């Protein structure tokens, strides 16, 4: 008698086993599928289709695969690098975040995702050769759907910006035009990295304009963020086939220069909080200048608001020289720590790509450069004297790293 099968002519005595024999031979008896089918039909029950298990719930599986394809197309983990643009822009412009800042963030998110969808639509022929697993060349998402998503997200981003005013709408319009120009025309030209850098700089300025800040004060931070984006985009041009080590080396030099500039800026910038540099804060001084100096010094001072002894006229709290010095030192330490995190996040994968510019290490360098935007944004906010904004921005980094392990940012 063979294992697991019962002979058709076996006698009942052959089927009897002692408890010791059953313990020694625990292999269960398996019935022949044909016999199970015949027994089922003999009992008057219809035959069970062999593909019944596969036809129970095919729709949820397809829906889940489709959702994952859109997550991959839009590179959702990279979204965590977007809110810091508007927050750093508001801080650099000397304004506190307002509800209009949230509108600017929402507009930036829409325009950023529009660029992601449009990027894959424009690269669908190249991806079919270099990265056939991407959603469009693999057939999981139709190119027409990606183009429709890009158009709809662009319209939504501009509509949101219009609710914040004409100036935010103008900046958002320039940002949208830059994104579409980059994806459709400039990507494979020498102007491609410059266009991408301009897009990130405009995104930071959008946050400053939406918060009614002084856009001129935000220009240095916009230039710093754009310089980092320029270096990352230059490296990304070789991420599918690899290349020379010069692009990662230039990225390393850019990272070092930006980290140095953040930590060695004028320390007097840290002594002013963002709310004390809002436009219109010195309204009385402007009235004195317009009136030709007719107002007497101190005529506009009110108790509890201006430079009374024992009061901090900048922050509204008790003014103490030691406390002001401690706050300035804390800001310097904070921006130094954030600059170090930025340098470590960007420099390590760039160094590996410089040693071995393979496609895999180059893609890691690009992903590290994208994640490094978060501590860079936080460091720029700290440099502008907005520690709370800096810490809130830095808190987005762990989420970006966690979700970036599941879905690629590149």
C-alpha cells in the first residue's frame, strides 16, 4: 500500500491500523481529485469549477494594483519635500505662516504632482527601454490618463493659488509654465537643470508671496534651494545608464558650499524673529518720513508696546540681554545642526556614486538629494529666525524616508 493513497481492491482489514502504527505513520490520506468529483456528483451536488478560488475577488486585486501604480507614477513619498518650500519662503520673507500659506502648500502639491505625471508621459518611450517596470511602459496606466492627470492637477494648483490673491497666482502661473516647459521641451537640453532649479525657487517664493512677506528677502533662500536642485537634477540625467563621476563630485561641492553658507551667515539675522520683520511693522516710521519729520520722537509710543525699560520691544516679552544672547545662540546651534543633517543626507550617496557611478548608486544619490531638501528647507527657516517653522519642516524627514523605502522617489 503506497503513502497517502488507498488501493481500490484493499480489504477492510488492510485499512485497520493500531494506534502505534497511526502514530508512526502520521501522513494523512489524500483522496484522488477525480474520486472527490465523482463522489460530489453522486450526492447530487453540481461540480465545483476548478477556478472558483481565482474568480472570488478579482476586482479588489485589480483596484489595489491600480492604486499602487498611481502611487508609483506620482512618486507620493516625494510630496513630503514640498511643504517646506512654502514654509521656508514665508520665514525668509519675514512673515509668519498664515492660512494663505496652507493654500500655497496645497497649490504647490498639485503643481508638483502634475509635473510627476507629465514627466512619465514625456519619458514613456525612454522608460520602455531603460525602465520597463514603470507604470506607463508596463501598461498599468494609460498615457492618456497620465496626461489628463497632469492637466487636472495643474488647473487645481492654479485655482488654489488664485484664492490667495493675484501675486500668488502670478507666481504659481510662472511655476506651472516652468514645469511644463521642462518636461516637454527643456529636459534633454542643457537648460533642463536650470529650469528645474527655477521651479523649486519659484515654489519657495510662492510661500513668501502668499504670506504677504517681502519677496526680496526671500531671494537668497530661493537661490540656495535652486542651487541644490540644480546639482540634483544634473546628477539625475545619468540615473538610468550611469555616467562619469563628475556630476556626483559637483554635487558634493555644491552641498559643502551650501552647508557652509548656512552656518557662516551674518549672525545678526538671528536676532530678529520673523514676525518683527513683516511689511508694515514700521508704519509709524514710514508716516514720519512722508510727513517730513514733523512727528516728534517717541510720540507714537504706547505703554506695553514700545521700548519701555524691562520690556523686549521685538518679542513683546521681558527684555533681558542674557536671554537675547541665549536665543541667538540657540538659533545658531539649530541651523548648524540642520545644516549638518542636510550635508550628511546628501553627501553620503553622492560620495558612493562618485566612487562608482552605476545606475543603481546614481539613483540612490538622486533620492538622497531629494530627501536632503527637507533639512535644507528647515535650515533656511532657522537662518531666517523661525525656529518653530524649522522644526516643523524637519519633522517631515522621517516620513519621507520611511515611505521612500516602499516607493521610489526617482
